[in-house]
C-alpha cells in the first residue's frame, strides 16, 4: 500500500458508521461513482491510500483519491442506506 499522506474530511455520521463495522472498508470505483464496501467484497489494492478511523482501516482507490473531498453517506451502496433508515 502507498504511504503517501493524504487527508480526507470524514463526516461524523460516516465516522460512526466506519467504527461500527466488523471489517476494514474500501472506497472503490463503480459505475455509480465511489462507493464504500467491506474489504471482503472489494479487497484492497497495493496502490490504495489508507486512512485510519479508530481501529478500522479505510482503503481508498488510487483512481478515486484525487477527486474525493469528503467521505460521506453518498459513498454507501443503496442497500446500506436502506438498512440505516429502518
């Protein structure tokens, strides 16, 4: 993984979401834009940027990293958003 320091704003809601997960997460490139998945679904790549949120690592696709200004709930897949609303 790359060690180039990069900083991202993380909304409080997303920080809580990330800390509550049982696995590390990855922001991956999809046809819907950058979305956040468990590393079980989208394994990290050697070129990913890594940020720590509590005990969790968030891997950020090198393709997406230059364009991301904030990590917010827009990065959650629709199925995760539907679970949160229930």
